[in-house]
């Protein structure tokens, strides 16, 4: 599919349309998603939307492809040579935080797409997503040194706890941060305070 007309728009306008569309699909699912609500939130005409995308399905498929490119960004930016889990998860959290500042619902959209039952787009979702989301966690946490964990700690459960903590932290920070051009030390120090508590709880010995 060609999205040349849409890509010719200013970046800010593209982002506004993408976010409006993701929001509607996340809230209502594909079948019930209203293009009227999308154009209202994006502050464009319905004619403009269908000039950029032939129909609702083409818009949805574009969002899928766009979201997958964002997953690729995460893979590209994560340093898999960093074997310490806490340092790695800090990398991932900051990358995701920056992405969500621009596209707040991109990860919610991927989750909703995975559960989408509409026959109109179900095959498109399966063809594009496949096992990507299942494998994503394995890829970003590849090469972690789990020998640092205490013997009575289940690394998989520890990883879930870390992810939940990071998600909660990110949700709070997204409401406070207006720009990521210069992420301050205050933000990183605050996350480090949570990370250090968990590190002391999970590791045999804590690095000084």
C-alpha cells in the first residue's frame, strides 16, 4: 500500500491523526471504531482522512505497520551487550517512555490488535503480528546474566515485577513530562531509587 499523500503531511499532523485513530481503535475495537470520532479528535475533515487512507481498514493496517516499526526501534536501541537486568530494563524503560510521549497508546494499540476478532482485519493482524509480540520480550531480554539472582528468586517472576514497576513509573512520569529533549537527572534518579530497592531484594550481592 502507498501512503505517499499521508507522508507528505507535516510530522505534527501525521502524529495527531495516528494518535486519534489509535485511541478510537483501542477504545472501541475495529468494528465499532468511528471515523467521525477520529476526524473530530484529529481536527481534520472526513474527506481528508479518506484522501490519506482509502478506507478504515487501510488506516488500521497502516497503524499496525507503524506500530511494528516502533518495536523495531526498541530492538535497535537496546544494548544487548549489557547483561545486568536492572541496567537493561532502565534502557528499555527510557526508550519506551520517549516513544509514549509521542505515541501514548501505541503499546495499548498492539495489545488490542492482538485480541481483535473482526473478520475484516483478523488475517491482516495475524500476518503482520504473528509471534512478534510473543518473541519481543525474549529479544529485548536476551543475554541477561541471571546468575546474579538469589537462589530462592524465580528470574521470570522477578522480570514480571520489574516490568510492572516500570510500567507504573512510566504512567506517572508521562503525566508530568512535557518534553524529552532533555530528560533530567531528577527523573533518572527517581527511577534509580526504585531500581535499587528491587536490586537489593533480588540479587545475591549488590554492586556498589
